[in-house]
């Protein structure tokens, strides 16, 4: 029998958020402190509006992330009401890609708290900061669950209004579990008469804020589509499409500047650039009408087939990094020629070049299913990588440093094409060395 869905608890006693009691006392809760039946174990993170702890339920033993509104915001009835509204919004959103709320309540000092599922992993912001730009296929794999979460929210009449890399968590696993966080400035459709949002008020993050948000105008699902365009550009390039340290200049860019082309700074197909351009249109009517429409356009632009046509496989990967030792034209041209040589050599041995960016190349080759055949193919691949590293090092003497890493791991296929998988998370296995060839344990193990 299917396990019934556990409904979040909304326990708001007689106290009202935003009372004077929240103006004094320590900001952070000490280990052992109680929030309802939740006992604080340790501090997890400090955010802009509150503090998050790891807590355990005294009756069930369940661990959770406990978010407590900061005293400064708890003293504001409007901010406290928004915090409570977030819990109430998410209590009706039951979706595998939306963080799950467990309980909403008040501390004895009047501050609101909420308990939500505890997720181990990193945000998309941290992932991009650590790894740099991602391939279109991997960006699509990360955005699919985000779009699914937004579609569920939009169908429930909720606009997130703050979709950004730091509000998406990638939990550990293969494939990783992606969840959308922080509905603190979300807008339920029926909230128009609640007095929580006034005309001309700006809510959201400036770098991902749609023009209608900046102007304080009406928002709908297309407002979140604009943020998806910002997020896609960031995943593909490692940078934001619009940025300035001057907030007024940033507003001007969002309102007036044409969307930059990701393909000018990263290996991005023109069709994907077109998806970003439409998502970042200044007028909502010119954007994709929904998160699903945005996702379908991105799938088509990356050559993806219908959902459910994927399968798992294992592959061998060779990563080649070429770093010019000087900044003059001769050294830079020599480094580019070394990349060309590496690409030709790997292609001649049946490798498919999945990514080539400035100074780096990633090529993969599918492995046999039978264990003995796979082992033999890995051995040949490692030998090839070592031979390639030695040949390139000789050609690069005095002008560039060449580093080759070889690894084996899982990939996801669709119609024979590699569309993602742990093998493409190069930050987990590529190591910087003085040069030569490095083979991981997964590539070498018998």
C-alpha cells in the first residue's frame, strides 16, 4: 500500500509574529534550545532573513532544517507575515522538486520558525562557483526539475519571484536530486487583497529581477521564466547576463540592455542562445508563456528527445588541459594547436569530444557491458591517455603545460548521445598537477 503523504503542521499559537518580545535577547539559538518539539543540534547557515539550524524532533527522532526569522525582521509585522505566508504556501505544494515543509510555528519570544526537510548537497551557486560553466546538456538536466517545481507552483497559483542559483539545491546522489528553495517572496494569486504587497514594491534579487518586478508591476509565471533565462545563462557561462555594482545601473541593464549571447563566451549552440534571448525579453508577452514552454524549447534546442527515452551506461573520459606559459600570441597559438592535436588523436580512437572550452577538452568513449571487455577497454584507454600526455608534453616544451586526466564512470544516454551523468562532473575527478597524466582509481581498478 502506498504510504500516505504526511501533511505539514501549521502550529501558530496565540502569540502574533512581530511582537516586542522579539526585539531583545540573543539572535542565535544554542544547541539544545527548543522550537516547538524540535531541538536544535547545531548551526547550519546564516541567511539574509534568518538563521538555519539542524534540529531533531524529540518524539520521532526525525532530523530537519530549522529556519528561524531574525529578530530584526521579526520586529516587522510585514516581514513576519511573509515568513508565515511562505510556510502556508509550501504546505499546499507537494512536489518532489520543492523543498518539503514539516511545521510552522512560533518561538516563545514571538519569532516565527519553520522546519523543513534536511538536504545534504550544494546550491547551484556553489556548484557553478566551484566548477565554472556547464555544458548545455548538463544545464538542461539541472533545470528540468526546477521547471517541474515552478510548473507545480504556477498551477497552484504561486509565482516564486526569486528563482536564482542560491535558491536551488543539488542534493547528493546520481542522478542528483534538485529542489527549489525559499518561497519567502512568493506571491499566491489570492494574496492581492492581503496587503502584503503594495504597488511599487520590489521583491526579489536584483540580478535576476524581471523588468516588471523592477517597475513594481503585476507578476505572473513569465516573471519566473525571466529568472530561468538568467539562470540558464549563468550555468552555461559561469557569469550573470546583467551585472553592475551600481544598483541603478543594474536596473537600467535589466530594463533596457539587450540580452547578451552566451555563445560569445562559451560553446553554446545558437538555438540555445535563442531560448535565452526569448526568456530575457523585456516584455512578458514576448517570453515563453510558462516554465514548461521554456523547458520544451530548451530540450529542442539541445536535440533532446521525449522524456523517458534515457538509459544508463558507463564510459571512459579523457580530460586535457593546456595552459600557455606566456601571454604572447605565439604561445597562445601553440596552446590552441595542442588542443587541436589532442582532439584529433582522441577522435581517431573512437572518443567523442563532449566539451571544448578555452584551455580544456573533455572526450568520452562508451565502455563494453561485459566486465572483462570493459577492463580491457579501460586499460587501452589509460595507455592511450599516457601516450597522448607524453607526446603533447614534448610538443609543448617551453610554451605550455599539458595535463591529462583519465576517469571511468556512469553516463546517461538518449538516442546514443551522452546527455549527462557523474562522469561529466569533472570537478570531482580532474586534479591539477605539474603536468603529465593522472588516472583515477575508477579508470585503473580491475
